[in-house]
């Protein structure tokens, strides 16, 4: 019996490793992108009831996982400081270094506003390079202008 979304997330992570499943295969069965599905399995998105039932079956979870998988989660995973995981820290570092320039360039191009993290697309892939393969991440978010009141 699961008593929180965190309990369900932990059970998913354990079952994925135990079963040797990869995120792309899981995503195909759920019917979503590997990026969204991974995020949802890690507790950051809401599954539809049908998607949740697929996840429960795939990971052999107890049926008490269903309401947790269909409940809007508390989003975000940083507690106010820099992440300690090296890969996540590099993303934090990129934003720390390039964030102000990105902000300036977005404002120059679009005006005063933000890039949505709700109406957002992301794709992660591999880019072959003779000096060593590269991680290729594409992000696209809808521009939301600030409106005067």
C-alpha cells in the first residue's frame, strides 16, 4: 500500500532497475515521449487514468498507486541550493553562467515576458562526434508576455 507519491516513485525506480527496462520502451507502452514519461515516472507530471493503469501493470505496482499517479504533484526537486548530482549540477552551472545572457536574448527577441515551462517541449538525443559523442538537448517553450493591469 502506497501512502505518498514519493512511495510510488521509489517503487517505480526499483521495479525499472529490477526489470531492466529503459525509458524509451516504457514511453512507447505509455504512449508518450520518453522525456515526458521519465519526468512523470519520477513524480513530476500527472498521468491520465489509462496511462496510470499501464504504469501500474508495467511495474507490477499495487492498485493503491493509481490515485497518486493521477494527482497533481508538487513540482521541482531542488531545495534552494545547488544540486549535488554532477550531471544536474552542470545544468545548474549552465544556467548560472548563461542564464543572464539567455534572459537578455529572449527579452531582446520577444519583449518582456517568460518562456513557459508548462507549454514546453524537450527532446534528448545523441549527436555523433569524432571527438566523442555529444548530448543533444532541444527545448522549446511558448513565450508568455507580461501584460499590464
